[in-house]
């Protein structure tokens, strides 16, 4: 591995620990290459014990040095780490969405309360 396990797990002072990972592995890998299913996910999960999701691909995009390339028979992994800026902005966005939804519900209830049904005065024919 290019990175130490401590670096991947976020045990350095500069990066928080990961809370999940995304894995994109070539469809040529797996049982045909390793003789067992989910080899990449199990192997990486043994180093980084966090939830893992992803899918199989027919070509993976990843960096080599400072350039991005299309690769084959590879496994590209992204670790998800929470930063304080993300946590604050996501929290603020969620709170704003909840306030907006509550406002829409309140408006809908006010409109329904102001309407008269078929048995009310507005629903009778003369």
C-alpha cells in the first residue's frame, strides 16, 4: 500500500478519521481474478473498519502524480471524512430545509382551515 494504515485511518493530527468509504472496482476484478467475491471490499475494510459502498466499473478514474487517468483492472477508493466546515454547512442547510418544510405545512393547514366544505354555506345551491 502507498499509504500507511495510520494515515488511512486518520490517526494523524492533520486529518480526522474516516466515517465511510466509496469503492469503485473494475468488473474484471473479484472472483475471476482472486477466486473469491468482494475481495477488494474485504481487504480494504480490514485496514479501514468503516462502512463501505460502491459499484463495479468498466474503467476507473484516478490520479497518477498530478494527472488524472482512466485505468483498467484497478480499484479506486475515496475516504469520507467530516470537516468542521462541512458539518456546519450541512447542519445549517438541514435546519433551513426543516424550517421551510414546517412553513409549507403550516400554510397548507391554514388554507384548509379557511375553506368551507360542501355542507358549508359556500357549498349550498340556491
